[in-house]
C-alpha cells in the first residue's frame, strides 16, 4: 500500500484496495463465526476479554551493546524511564555460539548486541536488577538454551527461584534457516533441542515462554504480511508436531508458546494481519491438535516496529513512522511492544533516542483513547474485508508448505526463502522506480543532510572480552568443565534431555563457544540449500 495514491492500488500482500468499502464487501459474512467475543474463540478481537482497558501492553525496549557492564547501565536507565519489560540483544558471536576470542568473532564483538561468553558476563548483565520482579525477553535462537540456563543460574544466585521467573526466549531456529541465518545445527537436532527446552521449562521454569515464533525477521527480509504470518504459523505447527511426537500433551506446552511480528507503516493491513493470525492459529490448535485448554488456542505475540522501513536520510522522520507502526500494533492487539529508535538506520540508539522511542509508547497508552475500548476496528468494512483477504492468502501459502511436506521439508527445498526473496525484489524495484514512495529517499529529499553524531561501540571491547575469557579459563576447575561437557555430548548422542548437563557445564563456567562446540561435535552444522 505504500504506493502512489490513485487507481489500481494494492496491499503489501498483493490484493486490491477498493476506494470505498461497504456492506456488500461483507456479504454472507458471519459475525459470530468471524469475530466472536474478545478473549473467546476464535480470538479475532483479542486474546483477553478486557485487553488494554485494564492495563496497557508490556512496554519492552530491545537493548544490548558492547560489554555486559554497558548494557546493564542501559537497562537500568530504561527501567527508570518506565520500561515494564527488558529485551536483550546479543552480539553476533553469541548468537552463533562462538566465544569473543574465536577467530570467527573478529570485528563483531559487542557490535549488534551484548557479548556474553559465560555466566560471569551474565552476572554483570543483570547485576542490581531483581530478576524476580522483571520480565525479560532474550532474542537468541540456536543457543537459546544456554542463555536461559545462565539466566536461571544468576537468578538462583540472587535467591530467586526458577518458579518465579517470567520472560521469553526467542528460540525459533526455523526462521533462521528461512530469513536470518544465525543457525548452528541442522533442523532435526535443532527441533530436538527445542523439545528438550519445552520439557525442561515445564518441569523447572513453568512461567517462562519457551519460544517466540517469529515472523519479524522474515518481514525485515522482505516478506509480505501474508507471507509473514503464513510461514510463521507453519513454523509454529512444526514445533507443536515436534513436541507432540516427543510425547508431550499439547495442553502441557501450548499455553507457553508466543509469537513475534513486525508492525509496518501500512496501518490498515497490519491491523488486519494480526487479527487474521489469531483466527488461523486458534482454528489450527483446536482442529488439528485437539487442544482443550483455551490458553492453548491463544496467539499471544510481541511486536516490534519495522526497522527495515527506517531511513538514514532525514532520520527524525522515523519518529513519525514508528508512532504509526506502534499504533498499528496496539490496534491489532499486541501483548508487548518494542518501538525502534529513530537513529537505528544509522547506528546503535543513543540514550536520548531510546528514551524517545519509549515515550512514543507511553503517549499511545496514556494520552490517546485507544486503550479505552477493546478492538476499535471490529465491524469496520475495510478492516474485516482485509482480515478475510490476508487470512485467505496466508492459508493458501500454508497449504503450499504442507504440500511440500511441512515447514522443515519446505525449508530444505528453499521454498520460503525463495518466496521472500521475490517479494523483497519487488519492493526494491518499486522503490527504485519511485512507485513506492519513501519520504526522504525517493521523494522530498534534502539537498544536504544535517550532521548527526551516532553512538559507536569501542573496538577495544574485543580485547577486553578476550582477557576476561583468558582469566576465566585460568581460574576455573577445568576437570569439572571437561566432565560436564563429556556428559553433555553423551546426552546429545542419546535421548536424555541435554539441558541438565548443559546447566552443570555452564555453572562450572564452561563458555558459550565450548558448549556449542560440544553439540557441534555430535550434531554437526547446517549447510543451506539453494533457493527453491
């Protein structure tokens, strides 16, 4: 929809937008079937009866850079400014299961998130933050189990029991094969690890959300709204099938599943997308998996505003984009929200820009009336028709995934990746031609950009982390580490839950790289297929 106004306009998912909508666009439309009541099947109108009329969504701000000390200071600032949930960004070596002193980590330590090499870093990261009182989301996938266990260990050192902990690990490796690339192991052992996490958390950390099934990164790679929810829900189905095949009852783990979506500037279609996703998931969980617990049918999700739509040109305009995107997420019924900082297309956010991003959410929550009533767009001719259209397009894509054998088989054939790449190419062509207007980029440019001083990560961090690792390896009980890693390899080669020996190894101060290397020895690494 971000095209030149006029006739022939289509949505981001490719279906036409009418200049006017009316009753005829909902002919034969059954409100009871399509809508229901808020907090009731099919959850089109939201997963809770009162939604934001009781309290607003959780306001998370995604943050993490440089050392654990620097990130800890940023978290404390965000909490002081009113953030109600932390969201941790990890650097690329951590996401890929490498230590900061590994050759592959060169030049990337602390750049796109915080460097975490061991439990020592995790202690610093959450020092002075009461883990029994905050909800923490961690954007980590292939090594998600390690970061969760280190978080649990640090909480235990604070005197906080695992039963008190609340938060989310992203833990969605399938989308890494599709759109993002921070995978380590092949799909089958990766799914086995996820099933082990489900079982471990049910027994040990029952309030934790064990996975955040993510469409955000697919959207950032170029997926349309219909592709975003289709491929995300198809991944969700694969995870549920894996857990059921591992012997779990669907109602034992499904209530702890959560999702993660983008919010674009195409406001109406985004609202429709969120409503359609809830409806599809509720139906799948009830009809395919026979879920009985109403909480198993709820699609609860976190939203982040669209980083890919932010521009380095005239960056202050991004404040407007983020406000529109955040409003779309709220009117779509999100459970938590991160609003991007206006300078993220240039560099890491400054303290001021991160605060402004949080203030955007607070204005939406406390200065507008969008929290006064549940699902304000219910019954809107255009939104209901768009909801039906997005749903139909997503279901058609999900059927194609099923025809290929399910999400994993489709991934191995490069189907989702190929579809997203074609969508991204179309966006690039439309932007280059000017058909898709991007303010400040291909329309309404300035002759010269105003100077802006971005936040930069000190390159000395890499040497500092390497020194910390050298000291750790010199101080720790190496035989205890070796024994724990041997038990981990044994569990990985067999059928025992790998999280228990993994926790023992991390408590003994094994590093992220050492633990992941032990699993690489047994499970191997993933080599991607060519596009479909």
